[in-house]
C-alpha cells in the first residue's frame, strides 16, 4: 500500500507539441540553419527568403530516423517568381498511421530596398487513431536583409497567432522565433549562426557553413549547442537538377538522414 501511494505521488506533466521543424537537406547539413538561406525551401523556413529563388523551382525531401520510423517526415515545395515578388506553396507530413500531422502552406515575399519581407498562411491538421482529427490556421512572417554584400540578417516567426488546437485542454500551437546572421566573404562560401526560441523552452543555438567547389559540388557542416547534435552534408548540381544529402548525429535519436531533390525550370 505504501509503494502504491508513493507511485501516485510521482507524477509529471507531459506536453506534446507540433514536430514541425526546418525542412530541406541543405538546411539540415548546415546544422538546421535556415534564417539566411534563400531557396525554394524558404516556404517551409524563412518565407521572407523566397525572393532568392530566381527561377520557378520544385523540390521534394524525405527525412528518415531509423531509430524511430514513426518520426519520419516528407515534404514538397514549389516557388514561382513574379515581377512583383515570389509566391510559394508547400506541403509537409510527419508521423505514421497511429499519429500524424499534415501542413499545407501558401506564402508570398517581395523585396523592399535592402530587405525582403514575406508572409505565409498554414493549415495544420493533427490526426490520432480513434480520436477526433483537429485542425488550425496559423500565420507566419519572415524577413531577410542584405546589410552589406557579405553580411546577411534573417529572422522569422512561426505561428504568430497561436490558435487553439484542442478546445478541451485549450492547447495552442506553439510560436517559434528564429533569428540569425550570415557571412559570405566570397560567392562560394557561406557561414551562419542563429538562435531559435520557443515559449517556455531553452533557446537553441546553431552554427553552420557550406563551401562550393567548381560550381558543382557543395560541402556542408554544422553543430547545435542545445541539444547537442552534429551535422554534415553534400550537394551536387546537375544542370537544372540539384541533389542534396544530409546526416545528423543526435544524442536523442542517434543517426538520421535527409535527402532532397530540387528542379529549376528556366524561363525562355
């Protein structure tokens, strides 16, 4: 009886939240750096950096965690440059048949002087087996500024409106704030560091770099200081097709991988 009473007193609050993270093997290879990266995957990361997409582009990515296959993710993105800016759409899926999350995003970004600003709307759906499927609409903002030809500053906020995803427990979609700087001393080298903060969580510090060789191969590496994780990646350009691969060594999930394919459609 005494043991049962003690076990009843040993309680802990467990809080589950969205598993949406930065997407794309390029970002993962640099330690999940995303605030200063301009490519088609900005629709999933910093929507303000979409303006760096020069041609219509489409991409697909898959992130595999061999130690926990239920956490595998997949995503697709498309960006379309216009005279007045760049529009983008993206889809994301996390989980398995027992529990999964799906996200559809629509965003737009434009340049204003040395800075570019973007806004994105997301429809998030959470589904658990034998339970009610819940959904919410969120809004995200992002920006990227070129302070000097070799210095960048990027920041974005995800789910700024914090909608309620579970009316019974009044659980809200969490808000994430990411800010970082990028240093590009030459067209073939980029180094970046950033900080990510969630409500009631410790900040995450990241640093990463990429180096392009012969305008075709790209080598990447990165590190997270909390939680500690090491990253490495490689990319190749083959005409209109870009292939990227990244690997992460995490103290939580061990070794995991992400592969991305991106196609660029040049206009006549």
